[in-house]
C-alpha cells in the first residue's frame, strides 16, 4: 500500500470519527448508524494498528475482490474503495455501500450475507488481491 493511499485512508477514518453525527444525519448514505459505527470500528482496527500483520487474503481498502453468488454461481470482481474513488459501473464499490462495508476485514473463503429489500443474497469470497 503506497503512502499517499494510506494518508487518504487515515483522513477518511478521521472524517468519519470527527463528523459522525453529521454523517449519520446525511440521508443519502445507505448504511444505518449502527452499521456506520461498525464500519468505523473495523477501519480503526485495521488501520490504527499498522504494526499488526494483516493476512494477504483479508479485504482492505483498495483490494480487488472476487465474489461468487451462492444462488446462481455467477462470479463478479469488484474493488473496495474510498467514496471519492467509487464508480460502480467500473466495479469500484465504496466502503460506505452495504457490500463494501460488509466485505471489509473478511478473508478468502468467507460468506457474506446482504439483504436487498426482502431478498437475501449470499456471496462467497473466492479471491482477494490487495495490490491490484
């Protein structure tokens, strides 16, 4: 991970921490306050302890992730990014999206469950590339 990206991540975490009340009140965000608090806790756990060794198969910001739908076994590839770099049409998903926040910190082989309305979608994490 390059230094510039790490600085961007630290600034993002800081902005979440400092402006938590304002962000929670920002309605277009799709995460509920409890999910946003959980995301902040995950980010702090990963990026506030840089001396801790993070496994190569753990999803971090900037990771390219391969997913397989457990319903129809189709595969897709996405990159988990900071909000300012997201572009879903190009497969770049914001960490503030339900999928992006759910993937952060997971390891290859784990299953992620997402609710879209009344439908539950299950995805298996089949690959993680931290340096795409």
